[in-house]
């Protein structure tokens, strides 16, 4: 071979990864080779001369170490894959392929190791068998090695070599394929047989050796998303492996102090919400899942350290509003279940992690409109992302003992309780995080923000005063805008918050809370006197209505606070009367903030609309009942108001007008010299009779009950009715009037009552003396008459004037007959109440002598004198309940007076279902019925026992219902 032709090739051996010599073919050119050899000789000569000139004087320097042979040179003659991997040899070849095609085949092979829509179980089992053989060969030597932590494992050396080659040659394709393939392999090992889990453990330890960790760090800190994402997926799968079995090892191996790692949490493309393709998450999303894998799978110590990574936590929440709904749901759910609810994680970690800055960024999610598919009780539901954020903030901010919510002392600021040492540096509130967060919440912007703020204020009452005293920036000048209306709603809801027990203190205190704190909870700082006066006199009806509602709520809250102050003062020893002074100071400060009573009284009769009028009258009534000293300065003429109101009929607005009349009566009971009994030219009846007319129906709504209560309050102070019986004769009068079905009969009786009431008020002693004379004469013959209560002066006057009613030509005979029946029912009801039945019998004679010829009169007289020992049970007539039926109707009318047993059952059912509201008069009627049934000669013992049992049950039900009404 002395001569080599130009077309002959020369083979040059090159080192490779496996230590074998491969050949590289070069095309030989003699002339070019000779020239290059000569040039190389000249360069080497010059280089050697330069080295001799720079050589140190000592020739004893050690020789230069021999350079290690590179092992990252890819072989060029790697066998190409003919098709899918079908045996262990093909899998080994693919795992040793440096071109990337082999790793792609491995990824497809790993995909087909699990059963799926495209993979049958038989094929998946066969592929897992091949994979198992491969893993056994790769881990065999590693399992034999000692547990020396300093000795690197030799398992999966081919994969590590390929990864090192890709790293040194900056092969982006391989740098992406290797971690992506290993992530799939770790997942396969995690979800199959126990033996696979052993292989997975060795694989994770091999991939987290210092040499490979450097490659992972380089990938994570690089700027190639194609490389960063697979590395993050690999680390995430390592944490998830075998339900977190290796999470602690991964956590202890990774260096979290690398500054460039959190760079992957930055957002690219602005602050808009991220829209990701399915299966192609962004780098930030991958990093968030990597972070979540520590919280989901790590021990409490691991989670505690991860939540303390400020360099990670800050960018996570800084760009949270741009993340996808799914990852946000995963984050907030994990924070709730694995951090907030974890008792082993220190409270300091939770408060540091969820400070006001972070909570404010979560609050920004309220503006997101997307939904997330979640599972609830096995059902998939679409849940708005804003609701998820709201639930998380509610858990952090309103659940004491976890998150940012700390126990407080309610209306007692720090350092203001009797047993606390007062310090100048004491904080204003205990919940400083929540105090700062409240400044970011916009309660007027959405109902969820309003609910969040109200729940925080309800859980931490100390924050109410702190919010209004420290963070007030919104002007409450009346403007018909959505913001003003929303803030008005917030203020109203804040005022109506409940008063904490003991004002928030753990136990009753010697000293009351500060006055300014109490007042801020009753009437917040924005509601000044000038602002509220401007609102009440605004030209817009809706603004006036909202302002009126605010003031009404403030008055109601003030009454509750004053009651609580009185109860607290009575439960402690207070020789210095500190609580009483506090009560006075609260009222004084409250009066400084509300408009003058004249502002309300001047516009009380000028409003249009039923709601407006009722609200203004309610507000004016609050002035008179809560702070009458200030209200009386308003110069409101109650008599004129009563005359105007009661002189009109409001059949189409009866319900609202009933409420308005109740407010007007509240005012009237607080004002002296009200002309209840005098009829003005503008009125058809006197105020008292006009109110009787509106209250004589059997309807039992709340407004009428209030009106009846007020009617009793001023009528009981007059001489019209006796006050010795448990039930007032006024109830008997109202019940008897309710039986007058004909409007003409009712008007005739009301006109008579106007004259009777006026006469009785002018000279009550005349009728008191008349009764005394009758009672004295009767008592001589029947001493037991002294056991009865006196007859009311109104009844005595009514019987005296009855002859004029019967002689009047203004009333028809039908009206007179209806009047007689009404009067007899009234006399019978007075006897049922316990008034002197013998005097009432004498009055029956007077009624008969006035021209009344009704056959019921002697029957009633006999009943009053002798008692009804001949009471019978009425036959079953199939009666049904209607709204006009009352307890009094269990007795049929004279002359055939009987007891209706069926009516007893209907009445019991009506009371149970709140169709009937009981009164003391009803209890008196039931009690009388029990007595008469027991004394009757016409009712057998067995039937009497059954009826009395029913009556006792009705008595019990009505007593319970009456107690319920009083407590409500």
C-alpha cells in the first residue's frame, strides 16, 4: 500500500460513550493533506517557542494532567428504529439513541403501557412486562450497591449520559425530550405494581444526583420554555410519586435559594387573563403546579417551609388575576385544605403568607367572570371563579383560629379593659391585617364584596369603629348614582349589625366601652348632621327614602345599645355611675349627628307616595319615643295630624295606612294634651272612635296589633274602663263591634259611642256613683256580689243613653235591632271578663225599659242572675274556619246559648298555624267556658270531661302563643 488513490478513504478511530472505537470516514486528498501538514508543523513550532519563553525558571513543575476523554460525542452509526418498541432490546436501543428519535419512540411506548381509549389491557400488560425487564437491568447494579450517600448510583447511566451530552452541546431537542420522557416514566412507576414503585424510587434518586441537578437548574433558569416546562413536569411528578413518598427527598435536594427560579412565575404578555390551550400549559402554570405538589404531597414541615419562601409567594399572588380559572381553583383549594386547616403549621406562617397585600390580590378575582368545573357530592357543577375566591377569603378572614382572623374584645379597643395595662404603644386593633384589607374592599361595587365586609365586621366588631374613624375617604353627599346607593346599603347593613355580648368583652366589665366607639357602631361618621339634613330635603324621592331608612335603623340600634348599657349597669357595682354617664354621652353625641326634629316634622306631611309617607312617620315616631326632649322642639301638631289622617278613608291602602296610624299613635302617646275624645269639624268621629273603627276587625296582622297596644296605652289612663280584671273591657268592646256586619249598623253604633264617650269623659263620677249605689243595694241581698269587679263607666253611660238611641228617628228599626243585639253581646262579654254580673242584670232591665223588646234580654238577665247551669252542647253543624271567627264564637247567641265543640277544634288549629293571635280576653272566655261546662246539668260527665280536655288544650295553646307574641 505504498500508493493510495485519491478516491480511497481513510478510517480514523474516535472515542465514544460506550468505550468502543468507532470509525469516521474521511475523503483523502494527497495535495491538500501535505499542505495542511506543513502548516500544522509551522504552527506547532511557533507555539512551542512561545511556551519556552513563558516557562518558569524551575523545571520541577508537575506535568500537565492528561485531559479526560469526552464521553458526550454522539455516535453517528446508531441503529435506526424500524417501528414501535416490541422487546427489551429495542427499548434499550431507543434509550441509548442520541438523535432524539429513540426517546420519542420511548414516549409513545410509555403511553401504551397503560390502558386507555386507544390501548387495550392486553397490549398495555405486554408493554409493562418489557418495561419491567428494562428497569430490572438498569437497577440491578444499583440495588447491589451500598447505601453510601456520597456514591453516585450507576442506574440509568445511558439516560444520564444522553442528558449530559445534550447539556454540553446545547441540544434543545434532547434537553426537552429527556426530562419529558423521564416524567412519563416516573408517572408509570407511580401508578402500577409495588415493584414498579421500587424502580421509581431508584430512578428519582439517580436523576437528582448533583451532576443531573446542575442540568435541571440550567434548564429551569434558562429562557427556553421548551426546556423549562419538561423540567418542571419531571420535578412535579417526582413530588407526586407514590402519593408523596419522595416529596421530602425532592424538597431536601433542591436549592430553593437560586435567584432565577422565581423568574418562571413572571407573566408574559401583559396583565390580561391567560388563555391556554388544552395540554399546553404555560411555564408559570407548570411552576405553580410544581409549587402545589409540595403542598399537596409534603409533610407539614415541608409545607411550612414552602409557604415561607417569600421570593416565590410574592410573584405567585402578584400575577394571580392573570392565571387560568383551573389553576386558581387548585391553588385556593390547596391553601384552604393543606395550609389554613392544618393545625401543625404555625399560625405565624399563615399570617405572614396571607397578609393584606396578598389578600388584596385575591380580592381582584371578584371581577373574573369565568366558571370552573368542580365536583360536589359526585356531581360536576360549574362554579363561578369569583365564588371560589369569595369562599377562600371568607375562610381566611372570618374563621377565628386560622388565617388572618384573631380574637378581639369587640367594642373595647386594646388597652381599654379594666384588667389590661394601658400602654402608649398599644395597637389600635387586634386584627391589623383585616383592618388594612378593609380599605381595599369596595362594598358598593358588588354584593360579594359587601357580604365579605359585613362578615368581617360581624366577626371582628372592633373593626367597625376603626374603619370609619381611620379610613374614611368617601363623601356621602347625596347623588343618585350606583356608588352612592351601594354605599348607603353598606351603611345600613353596618348599623344593623348585632351588639356583641358584653360589648365583645370575655366577661362583664366595670368600665363601659369608649363613647366614640359606641357612636360609630350606631351612627357612623359619614352620616353627619349636615349630610343627613341635605339628604332628607333632597328633591329626589329615592334619596329621601334611603336617608330616612338609615336614620330609622340608627334609632333602633340606639335603643338596643341603651338597653344593653342599662343591663350592664345593673349587673355591676358602679358607685361612680360610669355607665350612666356613658349612656348620657352616647345620647348627646347621637343628637349632634342627626337632623333636627323640625326638619323631619316639616316634611312629614309633604311627601308623596305611600312608602315615603309611612317611612317619614316612622322616623318621626322614633324621635318622639327615643329622644322626646329633642322631638318636642319640632313643634309638630299631633292633633292636626290625627284630624287629617283619621278624617280620610283609605280602603285601597289599608295595610300601609294601618302602619302609618300606628306611628301616629306612638307620637300621640308621647305628647301631652292630645284631644282623643273631641270630634273636629273635619272628622266624622272622634279620634278614639275612629281608631276603634279601624281596629274592630278580627284581622290579626302586626300593624293592627301595634295599634291595639297603643289604643290600650292611652285608654287605660282614662275613666272609661275599669282596670281590675286581667283583660280590659276595651277588648270586649272591640270584639262586639267586630260582629256588626252591616256598615249602617256599625256607623249608627259608632255615632252613639261618640256621644257616650264624650259624656263619660266630661262627668265620669256621675256614673261611678250610679254603679256604687246599685252595687250597695244588690250586696245587701246577695253578699257574693262583692267578689266581682265593678262595671266600667262607659257601659253605665251607654245604658243610660240607650233610650235616646231607640227613640232617635235617624236610625231604622233594623239598625235599632242590630244595636240591641250588639249591646247584649257587650254586656255578656263584660260578665265573662268578671264584671259584676248582678249589676249587669239590672242594666238589662234598663235596656228593656228603653223600648227594646228583643226576646234575648230576659234570657241574658236570667243567665246573669242565676248562672247558666243549663248549658248544652250545640249539634255538629259542619262549620268551617273563616277569618271572622273568634274565641267568643264558641258560644252561640241568645236566646239559644250553647257551646260549639267543633269550634274549639277549629280555634286550636287556627292558633297553632298562627291564623289567630290570642289575647287576654280570649283566655278569659275559655276559662269561663270551662266553668260553665263543669257546672252544667245538661251535659253528661263523660262529655263534660272530653269538652274540658279540649278547652284546657286550647287554653294551653293560647297561653303559649300569647307568650310567643310578647317575646317577639
